[in-house]
C-alpha cells in the first residue's frame, strides 16, 4: 500500500480495534433485525466489511461474537451514563433500592437494543453449555452478587430476619421477572416489579 507523503499507515492494533467494533455492531444489528437463528458468521462479516476468516481468528462461533458484543455494549452504555456497569443503590431503604434497580432492569429488557441479544444469549446458553457458563459468569453472576451484597447489608441492619439466605431471597423477585420476560407469560412493567418486591419482602399473609 502506498501512503501519502507525511502520513503513516494506520497501526495494525488500530485497524484491529476498528474491525472488532464493526463486528460487534454488525452482530447486534443482525440479531435485532433477523433474529439469532438467521444470524450467521458470514452475515456478520459481510455487514462489518471484513473477511469471514477475521471473525474466526478471534471467535469460535457467532454465539461468542454476540456475547462479547453484548458485554461491550453494556459497558459502553454504563460509561456514557456515568455509571458503574453493575450498580445497586444503597439508600438504607431496601424496598426502595430494589424497586429502583428492577425498574431500570425492566427498561433495559424492553429496549430492543438489549432485549434481542440478551434473549438470544439466554436461549442459546440452554443448549450450548460452554456459552451458558460464560453468560452466567461474565454477565449474570456479577449482577446477582450485588443483590447478595445488598441483601446481606440489609440483614446485618436488621431489615431482614437473621437467618435469611440472600441467594434464595433474591430469587423471589429476580426469577419471576426473568421467567415472565423469557417465556412471554405476561407483560413486564414497573408496577409488576414493585409488586414482586412487596410480595418478597412482606409475604402474602395479612400484616
């Protein structure tokens, strides 16, 4: 390649990063437009303007591309908003904090930019054991651990019974939301997650 006088060729690392982010964007766009089953490595490569061999040099499958693209998008979105990627509020009021973070989760799950790839990854993780482990380890586990930490602080402050297991407790409001969203068993909304928190913290018996 001949370069213009006074100008140097782009550094290989810079070219690689440009290609990598083009591939991320292509994978996310295709999954949103045509769905995960119809998304292919060939389609991602064509959309990103790179050769198929470039993708296979960095990833083993379209699922691996999508997982990395999704994690990158989540990180960039949080940084743009000036937030930590994983952040759980701690105002001292457990119910208020849980409702706030679950409302934010609902907003994300209803955003097509997030819902299409996250739904695809969750579904693929059920049949692809390796992807499933990575999806849990890199995306779900860090978020669930923050719930555990917040519930432990609430327990230490006397807001929960001393013997409450935070891992089981968080399932009372996280699992129903995930199931309803994944299986389309009903609408998800702020009112719905507020109710989940109320039921989880106060039970169903008369007070």
